[in-house]
C-alpha cells in the first residue's frame, strides 16, 4: 500500500480489521464523504468560485463528467433559495385530486419532496396521518410553519427516514423528476405497507389561451425541461391508473411573477438574465389585452396524476 496516499490511509483506518463491520463502517464513511463532496461542489458553484472544468479536475473527472454528476443535483437543491416566491407563487392542487391520489382505505401517508407543504396541508385537512419528507432546510422550515399537524422530517427519496412498511400511501407532487429513480423506487417500496400506493403528480400549465402560450414562450426561452408526466413505473409496482383534472389557479400579477421566479431553471440563471426574464413577464402582464389592468388572473392548469400499487 502507498502510505503517502491520504485516501488509502484513511480507508485503511476506517476499515480497521476488515470483515462485515469494516465494510459497514467504510460504506457509511463513503456516503458521508460523498455528501460533503456534493456540498463543496455546491458552495463552489453558487459562489462562482470554480468552473466545472476546475471542479472536474479536482475530482479526477472531465468537465462533462462533473456536470453530469452534479448539475442536476444542484438544481434539485435550488428551491430553498426561492422558498418565499415558491410559497406565494406556485399553485396548490385541485381538491378532487386527493381522492384519486390516496386510496380511501389509506390512513398513514408520506408526502415525499413536500416542499413548502402545498399538498401536505390538503392531506392533513382530509383527515390523514401525514409525514412530510423534504431535503431542503429552507423549504422544510416553511412547511413546518404552514402545516404544524404534519410530522416533518429531513430526508430524501433515496433515503427515507421511515421504517419498513410504515405508510399506506406515498404521494410525490412536482418532485419525481428530481429523484434518482433507480434508488428511489426500491426505497419507496420498502416504506409502503403491502398493497400500498404511490401517486406521482404534476401541475402542467395549460397553454391553450394565447396569453398563457406567450408566457410559456418567455419562460422557456432559455431552457425547457422536458418532463414525462405520465411515467411508467417498474416492478414491484403494478399497472398505472391515470387521471387528469383541468382547473384554474386564481392569483395576482405578483403571484405570476413569483411562480416564474421559483422555477429551478430561473433560480439558476445569471442575475442579469433572470432580471430580464422577470421584466419581460411583467411587461406581458401589463400590456397583453387579456391581462392589462387586471388585479386577478386565473392561470389555467392540468393536474396529472399517475397512481400505482405495490404488487
Ligand atoms: C417543485 S418542488 C415541489 C414541492 C411540493 N411537493 C409541491 O407540490 O409544492 C420539488 C421539491 O422536491 C425536493 N427534492 C429535490 N430532490 C429531492 C430528492 N432527491 N428527494 C426528495 N425531495 C427532493 C426539493 O427540495 C423541492 O422541495
């Protein structure tokens, strides 16, 4: 062994005498180190202190390798930076969704990637016993304040802080596309009781009205995240049941601006581009013949829900 290599030296110390105990200690240490590495990458990128090229080099990777490894994860972690705008601007969900997302016999429900609690509050009001898991501390603080009756826990879809078979239903609203699905699927199956259900939910803006199409064109000028809002789930989940609900979110011009400002790709834009986009949206709201002078705006949405049952 090369004793001058600090990594090998630490690994040998952690594994000590080896065996299953050593393997367990090594695995936990690798996970903690990986978590710390992601935090460091995040700090360096947010403070614009290093390029992807430099980060890749420091990690023994190419620039592409480093962006593939972390860029998505960093975006998934960006919501807390705009938690106030998120809470104010993002729509909730139509009441009719609850009966389809959660089966009638379910009592204990996990809201995974719960954000500021937009769906959590509705689940609590429906009389369910709700645990909300959210990795971002700023989103979690708002969630705990907004929905005090829910049990709020730090955690992620890849590592759910619940016992095996602990809930009857899991709901995931606007968050499935942020998960590492290969790890999340068995982890969700682990916490579900036999016959439990998983519901994946998205609010999609309905762009059939001309002003809504113009808003969409402005928002996606820099980036369009292609989402599969009717996904297929692998085993151990069974055949999907799908539902669509059309509805309108009543809001204000300021609410529309906050809805735009809380999108992950808008949070990630360089400041000048972000300011330009928000100014253009403000201009649309002030001048479009269907919107000008209005204090209230009804934003049309289609809520899509895919529900599967543990086989
Ligand atoms: C668009 S928000 C949706 C929040 C909430 N469910 C709602 O409907 O308003 C996505 C949320 O997923 C969370 N998230 C991102 N990656 C996650 C992961 N791997 N596991 C669990 N949640 C995650 C983010 O922190 C964020 O709060």
